[in-house]
C-alpha cells in the first residue's frame, strides 16, 4: 500500500483507532517491540486493554537491569497476555565473550556495534520476520535525528511500515498518562534514567543532557541507535 494512502487512513484518529486500522489492513502482520521503558509500557497498555491483535515482543539481551525484568513480570501478571521473547544465539554470545571478554563494547564503536548486533539486532530480525507493520515507542523529542522522522514511515531496507504512536508526545505527557492509568513502569525512570537499555550501557541522564546521552555515554557518535 502507498505510504501516503496509509497516512490518510489514520489521519485524525487517536492511537487506539490508528492501531486498529493497521490491524485490519495487515491481519496477523503487526508487531510491537518493547524494552519495558515508560513509552513502551503506555503502548502496551493501549494494545492489551483494547485487545488489539498485535504481536507484542521483546529482546532479552542477557544484560538487562533486574528492574526491567520486574516490569516484565508485573506486566504479564497485570494483563495476562503473551509477550514473545527473543534471545541471542548462545553460541554467538559464547564466542564473543570468550574472545573479547564481558565488556568488549567499551573498546570501540565497532566493538559495541558487534555486541549490539549479536545481542539485539539479529534477534530483532527474527522477531520482525514476516511482519508488515512495526510499532515502537520512538518519540520526536528524543533526539535531533528522531525529530526529523515521520510518525508513519516505510523502511525500504526492512520492507516494513513503522508506526510510532507516541511520536508527538513529550516525556512529561508520557509519565503523566502512565501515572493516571496506574501503569507499572521501571523505577529507574524516577532515578534519572530516560532511555533504559542494557545495564552496562545505560546511566542516568544529568540535568541539561539530552535523552540519548544516557546510553553508550562513552561514545561521541551523533547517531546512537542500533
């Protein structure tokens, strides 16, 4: 379907209605990937409480915060729904750690990207296989690069539509909604963590720093996305 036509079909609709349109157009082919951050918890709530036929999936890199796993557990208990979990190939992880040690990603951007590729990117490819629409919690406010994106896009490389329900929301609006709906969220957010990823690669954001500065803080690359 032409991307402009698809944009018109969801134009003026709220998040729940927009996701329902995507489900109707692409039955069994819509996936939402969550890392259990505050944005993803809001989207999860909207999917599960409206019983939308969207596959919810997560990537367990093996390096997650214990607080993240607690959110995972409580989310399962609250909604009683399935969250499909994808792990990296254990042989690839064994080879990586045996050859370079447990903290190879501090060595160089290339080493970090190798770790991300093994632990995140390859499992993500498996999760996205056969899907036609990928929903995620990206917001325009998060970085200059993301502010130039569109709420609904087509990824030519992956051959998949991307929809960002909270694209125009501020972090304050996300947090306010979560508290109003009593949504379980990661307690690290209350300690200054904005973008919660793997434990060794994530720190709290200091006053005046941007959203992405809390991840891979030792790198100076302008683009901080896997």
